């Protein structure tokens, strides 16, 4: 085996976004594009001699080719051992679990999460650090800076590795170990939840479920855990085989993209629990029979009930939510006398809080929930959490959520996405909003008086690092909010997200239609941000 030093020239566009570097497959397939990024990571990592790295991806188009390149580059850079999921597969939370369990130095996860896959769709790569979580901004900024000046990368001339056979191989100085992608993760779940209780309920048919793998990574995980280990009947997992193009679908678990599941759950024969996960397995959607649980409500319900489950009996240290997520979680934290932290969008900000043991549970409105068991959000974990909760409380999903609203009040909540907006138009929207921030406080719009308006700035309470421009908040004196932000994960044009929230304490008013309740705020957002006008779209592309 020979180590080759190959010359390369920088690409200008390798700045990682909310969650790693995501681009169209065709961009990733340009000569040396992937190699430049991977070498930039190695250059920032420094000495990796003898260290362990974890590799795996969500199985999308280009996953296997990219892995073979990273294996050769890891060997050329002197990595000691690579742990790779069989078939090149590892869900994002499973990768986090494996990094932590085997004290790896870090790992590469190949995924563009919920973005579609295939030759004309998206690919992505992110680096996770020793705690199992996404690399912090200081690291990704350094990788970006390195990618702007890179002139060489290291690679071996070794043959491709058989990714499908469990076992060990040598590539120069590196031992390549192909591992079962599910087992370590399944063991962790067994430790957190009452598998015996859940299994009894599933086998007796007192809990019925349908899990939609969306032809993405969680199929094998869900089949092994829900069907084989817990005994949910065969067929409880649908779309369970990972496909390179996710069967042509959008592997994003919401009511629009997980429509097969959504239709089943709205039908008369719906099972008690319906759930779906995304491309790389870190998101979750939870539904009861004819009932949709908003992710913001889900994390609040989980926090209020965590003490009922084995892994969380000791109680919660604190909780956190991303800024645009509704304040339902804050109300639970207040009642429990624990802290609720408000972080910028993206999972990386929770990592410091988890490591510093300031929080146990955290979540985002974008169907992401997690806890201190790994350093990523975790789709299947959330499903098991709800399963365990239903088994303990012996209530339906709808009953659990309605009881929660009775106790804490209901946060009516919705997000409107305008996808594929012209970038200049999007910048215009942001500039227009920024221009109004100073004069908004005190202004009255119908029933709403602005308490404050700002561009969210986060100071990390653990390391003091500052993140600016994390979204425009307009907060009203009655606790209602409108939030505007630009997506950091899109690969084409800009996506404008508007988040609406209105609190209702009165249980008599908890049964209303969300969009109707939020109508005043939706109209106000248009007059403030002119999103429809400036984007030329007459309505959002996705409403969740
Ligand atoms: C989106 C979500 C965000 C999530 C991220 C990665 O990012 O909004 O909550 O952490 O995907 O799954 P955005 O496109 O809004 O930057
Ligand atoms: Zn994801």
C-alpha cells in the first residue's frame, strides 16, 4: 500500500451549515470536492495517529463511494481504527452512541438528513467530536477556513473494503472494523426504557403502533427493536428498507411528507401510536389515533413525565429548547423548579449544556428531541419514550396531551416555510425586519402589544461563546411570538421560516383550529416581513 499526496485547489463553498456540509450530489462528485473537505477536517484535527474514528451514513446515493474515499484518506492520515456500520449504515444517533461507547476520537456521518437523495438530490457530511455530538462552530469555522487554502490531501492506493461483512480488515496502519449498526444502540435503548412492560402491552395488543421508516435509515433499527425485540407484530414498521433515493420521497417526518402514515392515523382503523423518522434517524413525528402532537408539545409532555421511565427516574437536571420552539417546555420547567435554556437552532448548542450536566432533556420544533443518552437528537428514542409513557399511563396519546394542556395551558403553534425563495429577496426580507426592530417595542397591533423585538444572540452559558443573528424575534406582552429565520440547511435558494405561537390558558378554548387561532399573528407577520409579497409566493410551501 502506498500513501499518495495529491495536489488540489480550494473550492469556495465548503462552509458547513446548521448541520454539516450539504450540497447537491453533483457538487460533491466534482474532482477532489469530498477529498478537500475531509482533508480539511483532518488538518484541523491534527494528530490522529492511533485514534479511533466512527464512520457511517444514512445510505443515500453516494454513501458507499464517499465511505471508500474516507477510509483511504483515514488510513493515509494515520487513523488507528475505523468503526464502520455494516453496509456503510449508521443513523446519526447510533453514530453518536458508538462514538461515546467506544471512546472514539470522533466520526464522520454521511447524511443530508431530511433532504431528498438520489443522483440529482442532496448529499452531506458532518464531523462529530469526542462527546458524540456535532462539532462546535469554532471547529466548523476552522474547517471552512482550511478548505479555502487547501493545496494537498493524503490518500492510499488500497482497494475498496467490503462494507457488507462484519469483521476486521487492515488498510495500511488502520484497522477497519465493520460493526452491526443496530446492536449498540438497541442495548442503550433497553437500558433507558421498560422493555418488559412495553413488550407485554404490544404482545397483548393493548398498544398498537405503526412506524414509518420512510425508506431511510431507521427501518433496520425499528424492525430490530420494535418488531424483533419488543414483539410488535410483523408489518408494524412500514417503508422499512433503506433506499438510495428514499423511494423518491422526502424523508422528512411531517404531515406532508409522511402522508401514508398521516392518512392511516386519521383513518377509523388507526393504531394507538403512529411515528416516523427522517433520512438519518434523528427526527421524530408522533401521532395518536386522529391526533397530531406538535414537536414543541411533545418535548414538554416528555419533560413533565420523564420521571415515570427507568432511565429518568432520578428526575431532570434542566431542559433546553431552540429559540423558535414554543414555550410549552418553559412552563413545565417552571412548575418543576428547573432551568429551561433557550438556544439557537441546531443541535450543536445543546451539547455543551448536556456535557456540563445542566440539562437532561432538550428539543426543537423541527421534530427533534433528545436527552443526555447521546449528543444528537434521536428519532427512535422519542418513539420508545412515548411507547413507554402510553404503557405506564394506560392512556391514549390524545388523552396524555389534553391532560397536559389542562395542567399547563396550550401553546398554539405553527411554522410556515417558504422554500426556494430567491436569495436576494430573502435578504431583503431580513433587512426590512431588522430595520423595524428599534421602533417595534410598545407598538400595538390589535390584541397584541410588542414587548421586545431583536435578532437573537446567544451567549453559551458554559464556554461563553457568542452566536449572533440567530433569528428575529417579535415578542408580545401576552407571551405570543413571531419568529423569522433563514434556514441553514437548504441547498437551493433560501428558505424563509416563520414561527407563530399563542398561549391559551383556558381549557374550554383548547379545541380550536391552530391556523385560525394564529390568523392575526400570521397577517401581522406579512405586513412586517412582506414574505409573500417579496418572494412572489401566495402561500407557504410547507405548514407544520
Ligand atoms: C433545520 C431545523 C433545525 C434542525 C436542522 C437539522 O435547520 O430547523 O431545527 O436542527 O434542520 O436537522 P434549518 O434548515 O432551519 O437551519
Ligand atoms: Zn436528520
